[in-house]
């Protein structure tokens, strides 16, 4: 047996009515986040910070088109999707 590749990613589970969709987002993927105020943010998935306490929020970090960094707590995300190139 020979391991040829290991790629870290996050799994996002989206529940809508009676259906469940799971997507895998890899570091470097272009994604679109819609926050709980219906604002769209697009950027490259850069980093994921898992909260150390149950009452804290996990945080997703993006690199925006202008190379600035953007972060958002998972509880503030309404929807998330990969942008296919």
C-alpha cells in the first residue's frame, strides 16, 4: 500500500426541508458565503479555526479578490457553496 495524497478539507452539511446535501470544501477552493443578513462574500477558502469550547463559534477564513482576509463565525452563515471555475 502507498499513500499518494492527503488533502485536508471541511465537510458542510446543508439541510433544506426533507433533503440533506453534503459538500466538501478544500483549502484554496473558491466559495460564496451568504451571511445571516443576506450579504454575499466570495473568496478563496484559506483557513478553518475550530472552537476550543462548545459555546464558541468555529470560524472560516477567506482571502478576497483584493487579497484582504475575511473571517466569519459559522453561526452567522446562512448558505455556503463552491464556485466552479
